[in-house]
C-alpha cells in the first residue's frame, strides 16, 4: 500500500517541503509532467526546482510504452552522474504509470518489457511520488504500471511498484475536459463493478469497492454536488477503486480493452467504456447503470471500431486479451477458457 498520502485543496504546494527530506546532495529530483502544463507558467513555478532538478514534459496522447520507459531511463542515467533523489509523476494515469516504471528501471537492470508480469521485480524502486491531475484510473494507488510492449500490453505488477508518497489535491483536476472526466471516472466505476462481481472478492476489496461505487453513483447520477465536491469525491472514488483491485482483480472490460489498446491504440478510459457498453451478459446491473450515466452526461461512444479490421489484427487483439489470465479467472472462474473462447471474444469485438 502507499505509505504516505496528503489530501486537500491546495496541498500540492507542500510538495517541496516533503521532497526536501528525501534530497541527497547532487542527486536531482526528476519530474515527469504531462505536457498539457508545459506553457502553464504559474503551475510550473509551484514545483520550485532546486539545484540540478529537471522536468521532462511527456505527452499523454498515447498510452505508455516499454520503449518510452527505456528511453527516459537512459536519458536520466546519461545526463546525471548520480541516480535521482526521486521521480515525481504529475498528470493522469499515463504519467503515474511512467513515473512508477522509470523508478523501477533505474534500480533494476534490463528493459521494461522484461518486467511485464507478476512479481518479476527484485530490487526496490527509487523514491517516487504521484500527483494525479485527472481522477479515476486508480493508478496513483495501484501496484501495477500498465505498459504496451513489443508483444503485449501488461503491467509491471509488484510490491515495489506503488508510490512512496501521493499528493491528492483535487484543485489540480480543474479544467479536465468533460469527455476525459467521464471516461476516467468510468474507469473507476468499472473497477468497482469488476472487483465486486469477481471470484477473487474478499472483505478487504469489497469494502473499498462498495465505497467507490457509492461515490460514483453520487457523482455521475446525482444533482446536488457542487463542482468542487464532485472533484474531491471523484479523487477519493479513484483511490478507493484502485484499493479495491489491489486486493482482488479487474475483469472482462479491462482484459478486452487491453486488446483494443494494443492493436488500435485506444486509450484506456474510453476503451473500457466501449467494451463495457456490450457486457450485459457478464455485468447486467452495472452496464444498465453505466448506460444511464452515459445518457445523463450526453456521452456518445465511438461505434464500429472493429467492424472492418483485417483478420490478422482481430486475431492479435484476441491473443493479447487472452493473455490476461488473472483478470479472466476473477471474472469467470477457473474454467474461464471454456466460457470465453476465441470465437466468443471475436463476436464481442465485432460489436464494438
């Protein structure tokens, strides 16, 4: 679990004070920051760089890739004589995952793709801090960093992945575009549904999942919250949703959206929504409520993504998705391969 959390409006300004305790002489702090902030002078000034600290602005237009992590690690090692005092990720799920992966690869030899899987990391990552500026993915609290590699889309799932410190300042989510707000919020809602309906469910994950679901219903179907309350509550829903799957797993929507992302580059939040929209068979009540939320907020999902896909691409999509054994087992039980056959999955993809 993340050992230290700071929550509250404006608490981002306490970051320099927190980092001072962890600073080693000559060893910089490296900030990986969503490039949406690159020209936001007042925000960048709040970071308060010292000494040889450096900001790398990173585009979140595409999901994080293993070779992107390798390039960042190589740049840092080449440019600085000492390993950094820490890595700080500022942005949405993409930046959270990049910060976690870079901090692991700075201390473990080899390439990022070598660590895609479960419990393959042997050395503790360097100190790393997460500052989410979009709520919903749960990446700020999870023990995985999901990366697209040369052969698969799969997380680095390990005890060394979670952040050492997270700053939850809901004012940083001001100005997130409505579509993105909805898609990442639905990522959180889908976490809850998949966790609460899974075979891995236990009381720990259930208690977090139920709270996250309750918050999502209040945010996306209620009418009584102010904008500030919605931002604060969605930040906490994201946290609880991420905690819920830390002790269980996700399910059908996530497994299939990995296939979409690998072949088509579909981003995680919207990919989950596109898949979940067709999963009544597996999550009847959850999908019904999702459709109500979609309608209430006037969200139109892309249609026909897989309709004209070449056979080769469709097969790759199915193959990538079927590699997610723990997700399928959580969703459908130990005999999941008898239920989710390649033929069945093809039928589902062709609806999307």
